[in-house]
């Protein structure tokens, strides 16, 4: 996969810096990122889409890849994250879940094939070669017909707003067509949606619930390409 020119800054492949960043952030992560109206807005959109997409395999084996502190582990049977500090919190919150610490390449450590894998807020930190490797290992550990859901920042949105990330954090974005090209061989494209179209952090709290409903609806149209993030669901070809 080749990223667009909007993605000039990318992290070092397999960066220990990424892991160390989240190790340092782990104790504050839930409060700083999602215990506020902005985080709650994103969380609600992500949960709604994942619940809908994973419903056909809800009773199967589902992996939350880059599970962090376990924010979305209620929708998975297993979790994997490279940050020891994040995994420790995830295990405390979800004692009945099987949560491993390691990179994506460690998917085989579970010793099973999954019915579904979802991975949010990770690809934006990776190089294109790392993303290709991640897709390969997910394909290997999914059963035929298994689902893979993931998100990426919108390169078109960044181009229109002039946003340029500094350093590796969130340094990679994609155009919609770049992601759909993944379905050409090993994957079958199923669905995509946009989230966080509106700059809700700049808008009054009282109107955000109404905006989220519009955000959800617009995210189903071609305008999803200008949302802040795009979520995709693809299926492993038999």
C-alpha cells in the first residue's frame, strides 16, 4: 500500500518510541482521551459501527488488536497490545478476557484463528510497510470469511484543513481509494463509514448529541471522505 502525499511524516518502523509513549500515558489514557465530551463522542460512533459490523460473529472469537486499556474489549474475546502498562490495565478491567502483550506479529501466540479482528487508533502511527505487514498477519490469523475492521485518518480532510502532524504521532493518513485497493487480492471490501465530520471540540456541548446523529448519517454518504476518520470493514476471501 502506498500512502498519499499528505502523509509525509511517518514513524520509524517498529518504533520503540510508540510503545514507550503509551507506557507513559497508560495511567492517564482513559481520563485524558475518553472521559470528556470529545472522547465520548468518538467512542459512541466507534462502538455503534463495531457492534453493527461484528454482530454476525458476535459469538465467535474476536481480537481487539492494539486494545490499549481495554476500552473496546467488551466486544472482543481476546486482546493484544505492545504496551505492557496498557495491557496491565486492560487485564485488570477485563479479568475474563485473554489479553497478551506484544506486537501484531504475535497474533500466532493465541494459538487460534479468529472470526474477526478490529484495530482502532493504530494504523495512523505506522509506516506503510508496517501496515502491509499488519494486514498480512491479520489475514493469516483469520478464518476464511473472517472480518477485519480498522480506521485511518482521512488524507483528504487533512489536505482541505491544512493539517500536518509533527513527528510520528498520527503521521499517516489515507485516501479512501487507497484503502479500497486492499480488496483487490486477499480481501473483499464490505463497508466504510466516516466519523467525526464536525469540529465538535469547537461547538457547544448542548448541540453535540444532535450533531452526532447528523455525523452518523453523513458518514454513510460520499462525504465520509472528508470526515476526520474513516472506518473500514473487509472480509478475508475464502
